[in-house]
C-alpha cells in the first residue's frame, strides 16, 4: 500500500478535494500549528481525526511517505518525495470562452495540473499555456454524501450559492428575488467564503442573515460574520462538513449560482441548475421550468452561444481520479 501524506496548505475547503485520496489510501495529513483554524477543525472533525495528523515536519519525515501531495499556496516543500499538484476543480465560465486567468509563472510552479475534464485542458491549450496536464475528473465527487434533511418535505428546496468576484457577485441583484422565492419555497443560502471580501456583497449578506425566517436560512461559514449569525435563531452551521458543498446541493431540488465551480458538483448530483449573470432577474416562469426538470441542464445567461449547454460527460471524466493522481505523482517522483 502506498503511503500518502497531504500537506495541508491553508484553507479548509482544499481538504474536500484530497479527502477521497485520504480515505482510499488511509494516508496522513500535515497541518502547521500556525494554521490555527484549520488545525482546530482537523482536531475536532470526526471525519479527519481518524487519520494521522502531524504538526511538525520531523513527524512527516518519520512517517516515511511514498508521496507528499501539496496543492495550492506554498511555492516549495523541501522534501524529495513532494509533488506539487494544482487541482483545477471545475469549469470556469467566463464572458469570453476559454479564458483563463492563470499566468505562465503560476502554472510552471506545479509539477502536475489535474483538470476536471477536457474542457479545462482545451482552455489552457487555446491560451498557449504549457504544463503537465491530466484529466482526472473532480476528486471530491467520488464520495457522494448522505442527503441532509434540513427542511420538511412539504415544499421544494432551493439552494442559492453566490460565489465571489472582485467586482461583486449576484447577491445584490437577486436580493428581492430570493426574498420572493422564500414565500413559496424553502430557500437556503450558501455563500462562498470569500464573498465577504467585497463590502457591498458582505452588507447584503448581513442583511439577509438578519432577515432570516423559517423559510429563508443562511448557511454560516464565516467567522467574520459570527456576531450577526448568533443574533438569528434561523442561521445554520455545519461544522463537520464546512469543507464541502455537496451535502447542501444534495438536499436541494434546484440550484441557483453565479459562475462558480459549484456548477460541476450540481451536475454530478444531477440537479436542475440556473447560472445567473449580474443582469439576471428570476421570474416565476423560469423557476417553475427549472425546478420541474428531471435531468441536469446548465442554463447560462451569457452573451455568446458557445457555452450554452454542456453535459456532465464532457465536463467530468468517468475515471478513477484518485488512482490517476497517485499514479501520475509516482511517475514524477520516480523521474
């Protein structure tokens, strides 16, 4: 059995991409004590604390792993068997097709770029990006979660998952629509953890937290918003699954989001999906059409036609992604 060590770099959400590898190979994690919040999360997690969790580099060396996988953020891990993997975790629908923001110097830092599907590799190729690319699927989708029973079953459940952008996301534009939807459906809001970097988006989210009702609930994942969260009895907090959106998507009948990798996860779970743009207005007709669809369709409100519709077979490869990541990493190490 190959001994795997995951070098936990910074943010908790990265853990969900590595977890299928950890569960398959019974590996270990390294998390510096300097990463206080992540260290506390790992220690208290029933899912992760069953594995070895190291806090010192010397412990990693004594563990004698065959491969150390580290993903984003640090430029270098000074251990010979370390493989720097960039996990390109989903299709990124931009205003211009096949537009990627990663520059050459960033890509060249990685030993391996693991893409969710051929779409991503084509995107890099069209922009003349050079790197060691493989199609691995979406790692964290290999473990499908149990459905969380958040609300009663007497109404449809809508998940609104606003992502984040430097110039603002859809949360301000859709504020009135989301409030109206809560009159006829259960609505829960799963904001991206970086959404609060934009002050306008943060203020709208705070407003929604304060205005929560039995039908309109916010999934709390922001320490910076704890004051507002504690003031409202309807706020929801799931400490054990804070690193993964899957259980919340699984609980929903219909998903609304704005250009996020979350759309890939919605496809895997075969949920009706509507992707918003900043000018999008959700009408009752659109909601009823989408919520009654039996199969997953990506509906994109963008000015060009080239990305109007994709199915999950194109976006995600039907292969064992964890095995491919390990085998390719071993090839790199053996060179």
